C-alpha cells in the first residue's frame, strides 16, 4: 500500500498564478513520521521527519520559510541538506549551518516532550 503525502509550498516571490504549488511524494506504507521540537537559543520550532525505505526527509523553518531537507550520507547522526543549508542531528542535539556563507553551525537542542514526563 502506498501512502501519498502532500507538502504544500507557498512561494512568495512568484507571480500570483504560480504562488501556490504542491508536491506529492509517494511514501511506502513503512514510512514513519515523527515531530521533534528544537531550540537554537531563540524561539522553539518543530522539525517534521519522514523516514522510509527509499526517502528520508526533514521539514523545518529557516529564516521564516518552511524548507524540505533530504537525507545525505554522514559518518554519524542524520545529516540533511536543502540548498545551502545543512541540518545535522544526533540524539537530542542538532546543528543548522549555511554552507554557502560558511557561518558557524548554530547549536540546537531538542525540547523534551511534556507528555513524556511523569
């Protein structure tokens, strides 16, 4: 059974006729979804992970825009890229870096889910 997930992308810099697009990605029934909240020293944000046998994606906001990151090879942890951006997570920590500007990676920490606390 194939599950289809639609990711809606709002493109603000395009003409009105093209302002709203959608992207359908076929996902296997074994695809798992998870959401983790992080803080990089400022306002918390959610990262949505989709992990399947053929695709692994992370959706997270960068500079006010929701971006789709794809998983790439890493020696340790889970590394995702979207254009010049790199999101690298391992355990309860992650970093966000702009590889084009070579900015120092911003350290981020997962925010414990309050429903997990007794």
